[in-house]
C-alpha cells in the first residue's frame, strides 16, 4: 500500500493497472492519505509563494476532505505554512442557501479551514447561495470568468458521490459544462439527508463548477474513502467515459490522481481479483477468495469445479501449486464448512479444533458493543439471542445515545404523553413549546436531547428484556464525542477511551463483539470501533486479555464477503422472527427513519434480506441450506 508522496503516473502503462484508465494510489487509511495530500498542497503553496505568484486552489466540501483540511491547519499553526498567497474557489453551494446556515458550504469551509489560517477574506470564493434567481445566470458566468482571469486552477481537490458526480455535476452533465445552477439527483440528496436531519430539508438545487471548469485545472486529486464508494470508483476508473458517470471524464485529464483507502479500492480488479492482472503469490486467504469467486462466476458449488474451470478463468497457476481441482475444491469446502457454528460462544464438551470458537470456558463473559442503540439487534440479533440462551454472561454496551436519530415528531409525542400525566409539569411543557417553535437549523436544546436519548434507552431495554437479559447487564456509555446535538461529531477523546477501557477492565470478557462496518454513512461506527481498538491496545498487557477474542460484525449497509467470514451463525425461521421482534422494539427507528439513505426498505427488511442472501451464498457454494446466517470476522490485536 502507498506510503510515499503521490507521484502521477499515466494509467495503463504498467502491469498492475492495465485494467485502469485513471492513475490511483491506495493507502492503508484515509488518515494517512489525507496527510500526504495536504503535504502536496502545502508544497504547491510554498513553491508559488517563492515565485511571488498566487496559488489558485479549487476546494471541495463533504466528509472526504476534512482530514486534509485538519492537516493544513496543523501545518499553518505548527510549521508556519502561510495561506497569504492562496486564492480559493469552492466547487459548489446549495441554492438557495444563506452563508450563515450551518448546512452551507460557506459555513463548512470557514469552520474546517478558513477560520484557522491566514488566508485573506477577499481571496475566499464560495458560490453565493443567496443571489437572486434573476441574477443567477450572470453570477455563474462571473464566477467562471474570475477563475479564468487568474489563469485557471493550479490544484483541484475533489470528492466523488455515489452517482459518480464531482462537485454537483450530476449524471447527464456535459464534459465541457461550466459554472451553472443544477437540479440535484435524488441519491445525492439522500446522502446529504443526515446533515439536514431528513431528505425533505435538503435543497433541490445547487450552484456548481462545471466538468469543463474542473478539467481545466492543472492538477486534480480526487479523494475516495470507504466501501460505499467502491462500486462507483471501479466504474469510474475502469469503465468507459459516459455522461451517466461524470467522474469518468477525468480519464481524459493528463494529471489526475485518485487517492483511495482500502475500502474504496475494494472493487478494483487488481485488488478484488489480482490473479486476473498478474501472477500471484497464493496464500490460503487468496486461494479461498479466488475459489469463491470462481464458484460464483461459473454458478457451480465448490465440489463441482473442474480443472477446465480454473484454466479458462486465469487460475491455472493455482492448480499447478495444488495438484488438481479435486484436491483444491475439498480443501476450500472444508475451510468454509468450519466457519459454520450454532454455538457462537463455543460448544461445551466438544472438539473445537474444527470450530471457529473455543469450547472453554463453557460460560463465557461477553461484551456486545453497539455504536447506536439498535445495531446489536439489527446486525447480530440472532447471535445475541443464542448467546443468552446458551447461558453465557452477556453484557450489551450502547456506545452512543443515538439521540440525533430521533425525529422531533417522535419526541413531541412522548413529551405530550408526559404532560398528560402531570398538567403542572414544567419540563414537558418546555419541550413541547421548544419543538413547536423550533427552526430548521436549530440545534436541539439539552432537555430535548435528553428526552430523545431516553426514548432510545427505553426501546433498547425492551429488546434486551425480550432476549432475557437482565437490566444490570445493559450499559449505556453515552460517549462524549457524540453529544454535539448535530450530525457533526467531536473527535475521539481520552474520556471516550477511558469509558470503554473501564467497562472492558470491569467485565474482563472472553469475547467482544464490535461493529466493523466502516462504510457507515454517519461515521459514528468508525469512531466507535476506533475507541474499542485503542482501548484494546491500552489493555493488552492485562493477563485476562490473552483469553479475549474479538469478533466484528457488519452494520445494516454491508456484509462480509463469503471468503472473509470466519464465523457463520445460522438462524432457523423461528429465530429470524425473534430477531425481527427485537428490532421492532426500536419503534422510533422503524417507520420513516431519518437516515435511510437511498434504500427505502426498513432496517428489519434490509437485514433479513442480507442474512438470507448470506445463507444463499453458502448454499450456492455447496454447503448446508439455512434460512439465514449472521456473519463475523475475527480481529487480532
């Protein structure tokens, strides 16, 4: 994986990228990548300053560039990087949108960058979301001309949307398009919905630089983070140029680099199926991935794959190492078979050499970490239920209050119920008055946030009691990083780590379950997982940690690939219904979920479909036919 500064190379001119049409580099993490990108920008700023020239930067908003801006701010404060010669042009802005609105890109840029560096206010250019409709056309022309008069953009920083848009150049945009107003795609609005507390609050129009404007930049760097961007990035990098995916126009730019983390690069041919690109060093993990892929490609179960199947699909060198398809098929069949267990805590008095979990101790202490107050039952409700039924000492730890995901309408309903029990009570009436007079961009009062947190607590207790868990085994951690009242959270702090460490140290678990879904569109899953990983590292010297195994589950948006699964817990039809019942206790999240994304299915439908699909994949590989399967991957620390 990439660790050195980025150096542009023409795509398709070296073997490992022969499928690819845009130069790209892959980093271990978005944090590492962001630092390298910030260093490139800083170097350019210094070179321009030394030549007594302005540095004209095209800047992006959204979650992708935040860490880049953080590093630039650090370099300004600690290393003396000056922005005095920088002239910035932002890609886009919602329309209409007041610049003081916390959802505006003007506000975003000042909060994350401009307020913390020495850029001159007159050198900051963000499209004006308050220009009159009558003047909008001329305003866009003037914005474009200002860029042109400065000689164009020296550097353009981009993100990418799931429709393949750059800026707000939605599908259908022309490659020569310039700064203009545009109607936003539904998926783009759905992705923005969390920031606006619901899609109904997301503007339908925007002002954006055009594809032609972006392509005129001397240097372009596009940032891509997370699994939810993997499919569109593969299409952009390896597909044909098309207006349906505007980012593909960058294939014709001679100095563009896509900077990706491992999740975003997951679907690229050289990452997902490297044997199609070059000779491989075959590890057991890669062998399993390849044979699963071949089985899915041919529609054959493991034990029916032939030598010809391997030879016809670029895997003859694997057969040379293994001897025959027959031997390799049995090896892979047995490997997958060993992942299946109806005893996620280990089966007592049984040979565990071919099982994913240890047989001893028979009664394990277990912590299930849940980022939000419903991720436990949504993602591993069947396994949770089974662990309790099989007599393990199970504890649930809800890492955040989840209050931001409770709608005002839901909170108002509960406040009115509380008021009806005591007409003289002041606090319920204050909440009712507040919610009835709340403006669209107002951050919830502390009282409202407490009520919304209590709603989610009571729902969680309903589900855990249904599974037979005592209330004293349910822990509401309320990690401080989450408690901002907005979708934007604070950075992870020592207080957060300390709370997680204290719980682990108190329970001394044999098993920890944690959400390993880094494609969570809120980012909360990743922060919660980081808190656990840091805590595990801090506690590693304790003797009880030698007996602790960590299992990662995925959230509502993605599942582990078949070849990644190390423990598969099957569910009967009755267990599927019990899991559904537990999810239904989370009524505030059941109908009209605030952060639905572009998937209109309710969470319980979405996850049942996912569990059913996982079971079908196992059956298609030639393994047993189950109603549903929950999947886990072990994390070694």
